[in-house]
C-alpha cells in the first residue's frame, strides 16, 4: 500500500470569540492568520494530550498557537501603534486568546486527519 501525501489545509483568518465585536466589520476585528500544523508540530502538541479529560493541556494549546499564527490584524501597543506579529509578541497575548487560537489550530489538524482518512 502506498502512502499518499495530500496537500495540507491552507492558512486562513480566524477571529477568536473572546475578541469578537458584534457590530465591527471583519476588517476591524482582531483576527489571526493561522496556518495548518505540520505532522511534527501535531506530534509535539499531542505530547500534552490529557487522556483523562480528553483534551489538550494548556501548554499544548500554547505550542499550537505559537506554530499556527502567521500574521494578525488590529493588534496595537499601548500607544496605538500596530504591533508586529512575532513569537515574542504572541507570548504577550492574553492567555485566553492564546488558548482559543491553539484550540482552533488543533481542531483544524484533527479535521485534516479525518479528511485524509475519509478520502
């Protein structure tokens, strides 16, 4: 049996529920351009899977978020200047935003695996 390597999911914009503003248009929302995790990245995240709760521990979500975030929009510093998307600045995000991004990246990785198995 041959091993078929399929194209990964493409990066796309994600607006965390915790930052959503009901009346704001999409281009004014705090949003993150997140890419799919590679297989080695997924394995690193799954090292932090808790069998008892059936979920990824917070450190795994942080790792997933760090790998997944490629860019962001509408994030500023205290002076209102656009803040560049860097690993250092990702670490400055509120913990609940990091967790939500990480959970989305993990969900996409799981969906990708399910799609591969079902095709």
